[in-house]
């Protein structure tokens, strides 16, 4: 996963460079309407940049054992939960684009925007605060923790921090200043990737950090289906009818957040399966983690749709929703990959544990049945069968996972020579 350390800041630089709002005053409207292709590319690439930082940062934190473990734990949580949540907020740019292309009146667009910002509660403390705090902590603490653990030098960590500071300060300024931060970050993390490839952990140092990651992920194997069930159970009226959402705005926000939380909690769960698995489990898990990061972010759409329906007529709100779903790059690289990659990836990842000999065949069967139930039953009381099946499958898996994992397909030791 070292390659992601280099790819992420490169994608960040490209996303920043194509932003059509560079140099415009904050809150200006109409810019997205005039540059739809650039807006879509900016939002999707920026979303993917932050997602690509997740496996890159996890790889940089991976060799940490006991030295620097406190910083590593905070950085790991900020990356897995905060940075992924922050990447989801880029969906609002797609919503604003759909608004501006659908509604010719900037005043109406501004009212919808203000309504979204005034949702508060779940939107603020469920998405914006943890996203922004996690984003900042991840960019700051990951290189410091890696330097503290002697995986990279303090010079490299300082360069990474300087690049992050440059991005903070100049991200919305005109070219070329806006790409200065990502360029410095690319150089810094390329050096970090080289150091990471050369790092050899001390075999005598207790793997405190690895045990922490395993324990959190094992708990999340249970918590993820539970949060998923809570999200389905709180859908207003057990129906996808938008009228129910506007009649029960707080409940609809809670439901969307809990669904987001459910898919988000599956990320550390899958990381734990990767941590103790073979090559098949690691490859399948990586794809699934990337898909989960995309899929969990789609729940922001429930908030934007709610804001639109609180201001616009039902027909106008439907037009905005249809426009948002009609952007090809957004639909293919975010929506479709997130949905199908997540649902198929959870089945394949569970199957990988059976292939490794870490679970019995009924684990992937129960997980697969849970995914099929989610697709077939939709929203309603029977939809709770899906998370219950997932809970059964992954709950059984927690009983068989061990850390450190026994060697997979180990070669039997040669018998000792006979004593003469």
C-alpha cells in the first residue's frame, strides 16, 4: 500500500488545480453552473485524494509497534474514521452543481444551501466536526508518529507537515500557489514510501499497536451490523417515501448517520481480516475498504435531499436529485463502485477467511445471505433480516480470529536428527 502515499498527494494536486472556484470569494454562486465538467472533476478527484490517503497512512503507521504507539493510535482513529468522513463531504459540491444547473435563480440555490448548513445536530456533530477534526489530525499526526517510531526521518516528517500547511493556506488561491502544498507532500511521501520499504521492525519490540488495531477491528465486526440495523430501524415510516423524510427531519438525519456509521465501522473490521489473512484476503480487503469509504459517504445525499425538499417543490427536488445522479464520473467512480464494491467485497472478504482456514463455510454463506437480503428486501421491517444475518456471520468470525495469526500454509518442521 506504499504506492498510495505517492498517488494521494498527486491526485490532490490535480483536484486542486482544476477547481473552477480558485480565487473567487467564499460563498460565490454561479461558478459551478458555468464550469460543470471542471466542478465534477474537482469534487470527485478531491474525494478520491482523501480516500487514497487512507491506505497510504495506514501503511505508514503499520510497522509501528510500541515506540510512538500513543500518537499512532490517535492518528489511526483519525484516519479510519475522520478522514473517510471528511472525504464524504465532497458530495456537497456535486449537490451544489446539480442545484445551480437545475435552478437558474441564485437566491433559491442560496436558500437551499443555508437550509443544509442549518440542519445542525446530526449533520454538524455526525459529519462536519469529526470529518474536519479527523482530517487535520491525520495529516499532522501520521508523519509525526512515523518519525517517532523511526520509520521515517524527522526531515521527511517536517516536509510532509510543511506540504500540509501549504495546502491549508493556499488551496483556494490561483495557480500555481494552490498546488505548492500537494507538490511538497508528493516529494515528502515519496521519500516516506522509500523509507517504509526499507524499514525492518525490531522483532524484540512488543507489537502493542498491532494488538490495538486487531482488538478495535474485532469489536467493529459486531458493531458494524448493529449500527446498520439501527439505521434501517430508524428510517421514517419504514418507507423510502421522501414525504416521510420532510415530516420527520431529525429522524431521517439520525437514520442516515447510523447507516453511514454502519458502513464506516466495517472498515476497521475488514482491516482486521486483512491484518491476519493471506494475500487473497489482503487484496480483497483493500478493494473493499476503498469501496466502503465511497459507499459510507453516499449517506450525505440523504442530508442534501432533505435540505432540497425543505425549500423546493417536490418536482424541483426530484429534478435536482436526478441531475446529481446523471453525472457520469460521479456515478461510475463513486456511486457504483461504492455500492457494488462494498456488497461484493464483504462477501469475498468473508470467503477469504474460509480459504485461509480461519473460518468455516457458513461464515461467507451467512454474509452473502445478508447482502442478498439487503438487495431484495429494500426498506421495511423485513429489511432488519439483512444486518441480523451479517451479525451472525461476522459474529462467528470473531470467535475464530486470533492475533498474532498462526502461519498460513506453514511448512512442517523437519524432524530432529536421531541421537546416536
